[in-house]
C-alpha cells in the first residue's frame, strides 16, 4: 500500500492527470505480487491544451490545483492508510522532487525546461504548504 501511495503522490506531483487504474500493475514472482514500475507518465502542465481534469479523483477532487490537506486525508482513509503517514509521505516526496529537479537542471542542457517544469509543478501543489505547518 505504501508503494501505491508513493505512486499516487508522484503522479500528482508531476501533474500526470492520466493516472488511472490501468496504469498501475502488479507483477507476480510465483504467487507473491509486487507493485510494478510506473509507466505512461506525462506532466500535463507541459501541454496546456490537454485537459486539467484528472482521470481519477484525489479525495473528492478531479483538479489537483483544488486538492487540499483534507483531500489527502480522505484518500488515506479510503486506502486504509494513516492520515499522518500519508501527509508525511506527500511532504517527503515533494521535497525530494524539488531537490532532484534542481540537481538534474545543473547537469544537463535542458535546464530552462526543467526549471519551467519545476515551477509548473510547484505552482500546481496548491495546498501542500498546509501539510508542512
């Protein structure tokens, strides 16, 4: 369940509005399932003509810009996860995302694109700042 939470948070942070049930998979080694790698990832913010509506609700919202702490709490409850653990994981992954984008921007020629992507993702985070407080 924690790997699924990480996948949901990551998709939200990159603005992948096409994250739906068919984009999550289980791999089996014998009879033991493991969470499969993420695929079909897209940052919608880089393509303004695509819909801003997410394929699946987060909490009760279809627009990530409307997601607040209470929506993450609803998601946690529906998934059988601790609200505190979910909040902590959202903050941890968002902090890591900023760090990774900054490091990548320093190493490669597409720094302006990565900075724009980072700025778009940070702007889309909306209520995430409430989770840190």
